């Protein structure tokens, strides 16, 4: 069989291994020559020449190690971007932030004034002492944020700090990923060329699956001669020595939430504004945290809001008409995520292990001095009778794979804003403020998120739309490695045949089904990167595909194995397949959902699967699952119901009866296989409600007798509340510990359960209330009756029972629940029995 590794990289989208020749030839040749007719191509004040005082030492290191230190990060700053690594620049940054605190930021003065007025109203101070108290409070705030900035904002030491970290990180990566980090020379060259045409900050916007994402983007920038970006990072990484090193690499440490700190968000905005005004690149993970299951998470809007605020302020208040930023979505795909074992533990309910200096140093040294390749299976595997029977031990081996980095289509923020104005989609619940003038001083305020209006300074920006635009583009260009197709096929067949071991020859038809359906979508969306690998797999014989399964399963899985003697797949725990299946699901989820609806409605009653019912149920499920699959602002016509139905009919998988006007299943294997992909997500709702209601009955009983209530923005005794109301964390543990054998294991993973809880809160069936310190989130039932109605509807649909619960009246009522229609009612008298077990 031809090498799958070689085939992957015949594609020009992955023609550069970032780890290859990283020391001997650090600068990758671009597809165009960098211009040299000017000394500088960026107009920024105080842009000093890069000092090169250690050239002799660099030559010494080069002589003894072969590492071309002089070439590393030699061309990345000063001429083509600002030199961040000078004392003058660092002093300028500190001075800028201090000036904002002391006098330049009118918003801070207004905030402190408001606090003093509150003290006066509460009789805590006298009106005559206003100025004195204002000065005291302002001095406290200035000192507090000056100290916070000294701990959390970047400190760019010298280019040699970049070089040392580059050498260290690349050395570790070469041991961790001996098969390479792959990207496209032409893509990064095109990005650089676009930047040079109009220099501005590039906002790198990668998906987030690993802590390694930060370092991967930095290494790529060094190699493609781009200035390394500053990075928005969680303060959980700001630990002792490691945090200091990250700050020198450009890390900006932020807290998970600013809700209890009145000025922290504005302070961060001031810092980012300085970075963007100096045309320094910025790296932002808009998912907010790492995805544990392979799917993209819903966007978080805090940093996007800051970027848009800065843009509007510069364009409208500062009259800086040239100010802009280049938004660059990036897809990072791992064949196996470095933290995979920890993620699996988290998904099944174990507590997340917090980062600490000792563990970081220990892992770094382990990877630096031993290679993951040392743990590769020997060429003659399997050798022993035990290994051939599938009883081999992968628990200690460091499983590893390739990493693929692909750029999406970039766009300027100005182009998005203008396009958004033209589309007349002015403001969503996640909008940004309009610039205003306060007391004759230019400033920028956040207004009501629900009542934003236009004014003379400009238009609000729909940052929800912006967030989804970025994530849809990441999904669109993400690569499908072979193991993702194998993993998705194994899990789909596992659900279909309801067996934990099956012959590889049974798996092959499912694998070909997946290859075909994914290939059709990739071709329709002109995703040539994926078309290449899918066409290659499609052209393989059954024996070649079987050989690929035998080769890749032991390389990437611990809990899914191959019995080579009987030529079977052994699924010891299906949760390990989740990540790889979810790498593919965004391409086919609409088709899976339609297959689920057509099949389930056909089981309920004659005539139920007509156009009207399918359209209504499709609307309901794209609401219930929108957090899982980013259904908002999806302008891809391949996602439209009519397109999906027509495609399934054209391919002969479903039919349409022109007499009864109903759809019916023609290819049961195809429809059932795709429908089963949706079922675990629906089951998560059933499990959540089924587990919640008995728990909440006790809460209701306890709270009635103890008269303890849980309300937003209220002060309450933590011990008293904790004795009555569960937290999201404790509730998830209850659900996962009471795992019913009939529940799909995938359905009770932590990420799905949390997503469902927050959506039930969104549609006002539950209420999640955070305490004042945001350390706990308590859960309470908001609408028990409608929670049961939603449960009955989903249970009937999944189990094909009680057609009453999917009739017109009930469906309209469920639509009202999803739409949060306040005035909704359901007739008291209903035909049929509730399909659910007694809760």
C-alpha cells in the first residue's frame, strides 16, 4: 500500500514541515522576495533598530551546535514591523498604560466619581470631602492596576529571548511530533504579502484544542519571518518562572471573568489599543478555552468587543481613518491532541488538573530528553500471540501524530463593519458600544447591550455575527486526517450494530459511506485540501483500507484496539473515538439531522414525515443544538433544509411520495448510520432533565421549609445556599455517577452536559446563578412543567413512541419554548400517555 503519510503531503496546502531544517535554515523562503528598497516599511514612532550585541556568541553556538542563531528572528522586526524588543519600546508601553490610569482615561475618572457619589448617597462620606475622597480612591485604583499590569502585561526583553525559546520549543516539538507540523508556504506567503501592501496588526484567530496552540503560531511566525504576536492567555498559565517566560513571548494574562471588576475590561482594552496602534500582531482564542471533544465551542465576545470598540474609537473619535486590523482565521488539526488523556478524564467527570510550574517543567524536560518516536510500535508489530489477539498495552506509550495548520480567508475589520452596515443587521445582544463624549473629553463607553442605537459617531458592530463568521471559516477549511475518518466510522458502526467488537470487513462499508458523504460535501464547498485525501481513500481497495485501519488504530488509540488474529475492532471505551468523530461532524451534521428526523417521524405515525413537520422539527433541533454546531449566522446554502432533502433524494437515500406528500427511507443503512450520529446529542437533553428533576424536587422541598431563595445579584450565605442548591459541577457529578447502562456514553460527557445546561438556562427552563466571586454556579429549576414537556417530546421522538407528543399542537408548543415565547399555553387535556418513565 502506498504511504498515506506521503499522500497527505502531495497536497500543496501542506508542503512545509515547520520542524524540518528549523535550526540550519530557520527562515523559510517565501514565494516572493521581501522588498529591500526601504529601510522601514512600517510607520510607527520610536521604532529602533534591532541591537545585535551577541553576534560573537551566536557564531560560537553555531560553530559547536550547527544552530544558525544569527538567522533566527533576524528579519522579523524593525524593517517590516515595529521592534518590540528595545528598552525604549517597553518604557513607552509602561508609560502609556500609566498615563491612561493617571489622566488620559476619562472613563476611569467617571467610574471613581460614581463610586464617591454612591458613598455620599449612603452617608459614608460628606459632599464637602468629594475631591479628597476622589483622590484617595483614584490613587488606590491607579496603584492596583499599575501592579496588576506589571504582573500580567508583556515585557519584551531581547530578541535573544525569542531565539532561546524558539530553540527550546522546536527541540521539544521535534521529540513530541516526529512526523511534523505541516502548513502551506503559499498561504503564509500570501498573508505576508497582503500585510506588506497595507501594514496593520494581524489578528491570528486559531481554534483552541491544546496549550501547544500558543507555541505553534509563534514558531510559524518565526520561520516565515513575521513578527511574533502578543497573545491573550488565561491567568492560570501565569505561574512562577513559566509565566515570566510567556510574558517575554508576548503573553497578556487575563482572568476568566471581569464581572466583579469595574475597570479590568477597560484596562485590558487600553493595552490592546496600544498594541494595535503600533501595528503589533495579536493572537486571540475566541472560544475562550480549549475544546475537549474536537468540535468548536461557541465564541466568547469579550476580546472581539474590545477590538471593535478600539476600531470605532480610532475611526470616529480619533479620526484615524487608516486604522484597521487584518482578521486571520486559522484551523489547527491534531491527529492526536497532546492532552488527550487528560481530556478523556475530564469528559467522564474527573476534575481538571490545574497547571503548575513543577508539572510544566517536568513535562518539558521529559519531552526534551526522550522522543515520542521511542514509543512507536516496532515495524514488526504485532509480534506475540498476546499482541495479535488485541491484548497489547498502549497505556504507557506516548501516542502522537501530525499537526496540520491551515489559513482561512482573511478579512479586514473595516470590510466586516461596512458589510454589516449594508446588511442592516445592526445590533444583537452581543453588540458593542458607540463612541461618546463625556464632559467634553473623548472616551468610549459600553451602553446597554439590549438598547443600543445609532448616533453621530457611527454604527454598533454585531460581534456575535463576527464571532460566528470566524468560527464558520475555521470549520470550513479544517483538514480531515485519515484517523478522523477511521474514528468516525468506528463510532458510527459501534452505534449502528450495538456491538463492542466487530470484523474490520463489517466496518469497511461504513467507512466508504463516510468517505463518500464527506467527499460530496468537500466537493460541493470546493474544499480541495480534503477532496484530495478523500479521493485517495475512495480509490483504495478494501484490503488497502483494512490495512490502514490495522495500522492507524494502534498508533492513535489506547481504548480501541485491533484483534489481528480475528481481524476485528475492539471498542473497550467509545469515548476515545469522540474527538476524531467530531473533527468530521461539522461537514455532515445537517444531513445527519434530516436523516434522524425522516427516520424517527416515519416510525411514529403515517403522514408525520411530511414537509410541514420536518421543517418545524428541523427548526426546533437547529435551536436545541445550535451551541454544539454553531448554527447561528450560517450562510452556507448547503445547510438549508430544502438543499439537504433534495440531495438525499438525488442520491437515492430517501424518497418523496407525491400522493401522500411524505418522505420515506430508501437506504436504511445510510439513513440509520447518519441518524445515529445525532442521537447522543438528543439523549444528553433527556439525561439532563431526567437526572435534574428528582434532584430539584428535593431542592424545592428544602427551600420551601428553609425559605432560602436564589436570585441574581443577591447577597447570600454560601454555606446555606450550597446545602440547598446544586452547583453545575456537583450536578454533573450526580448525572455521571448515576450513569444508566442504556445511556450512550458519549451523551454523559462533561462538555455536552454543560452545553445543554446552559441552553436550558438560555430558554428559561433552568436558571444558573453565579455567586459574587464567580467561583460557583448554582442551578435551580425555573419551569418544571415545560422541562417535562420538552422531555416528553424528545423521548417520544428518540424511542418512536407516543405520537401524540409530536402532533401539531405539541410541536408548536415546543417551538414556543425554544423561541422563549412568554405567552404560551397547551391544552390541559391531551390524548395518550406520557412516554417517559416516572420522574
